[in-house]
C-alpha cells in the first residue's frame, strides 16, 4: 500500500461507522428518553399494546428496519430528503406525495389513536411511530452532508 493510500485509510474506515452510527442503539436511546416522558397510564397502555414489551426493547425499536425487505413499500418512510441549503421541510419540494417519515408518523399516529382499528394494526402503528421518531433525530445518518 502506498503512503498516500495509508493517509486515507482512517477516513475510509471511519466513513461507514459514521454513516451507520445511529443503528439500533440510537433508536433504543431515543425510545428510552420517550419512555421516561410517559405518564404511568400511557406507559401501561404502551406495554399492554406491545404484549408486555417496553417501547425501548430492541425487537420493538428495530422492527421497522427488520420488515423493510418483506414490505418494500415502507422503505421511503424512514427518511425525508431536504436540501442542505434549505431552511427546513417544504411539502411541495420534499414531500414525495406523503411518502416521507414526516407524513408517515402522522398517519401511523392516527391509526394508533383509533381504538376502532384492529389491535394488530395499532400495535404495528406504535412500532412505526417509535422507530420513525428516532429516525428523525440523527445528523450522522445524513451522510450526504458530511464534508470529507
């Protein structure tokens, strides 16, 4: 390996870890913070809907990532592309006809709140909301913004 290639080796090794740093642990951290903010009644309702699991359990927070292969229609739900120089989300520019993490959180929250929905559908909606709220938080996953 040449000396110039060796100089770039740390960057080459670092980029994948930065780009995928959020992962399951980041999702669990956001869910733990969320759990801490719940009232005792809300926490009990969440635990009951999740069949005794906590919302920060790995199986719960990572579920939406685990099903992406079987349900490819959910893939775009995990993100929204906002131009780096934009001041914020613009529905007309960034909205992808409601197929973004921002819109899906609202849609899944409505399903979760609707007690007339089947239990399984509400349970799934809760798992989506937990996961997607965490998806909104990490700047590290926005790797296109890294200046290397």
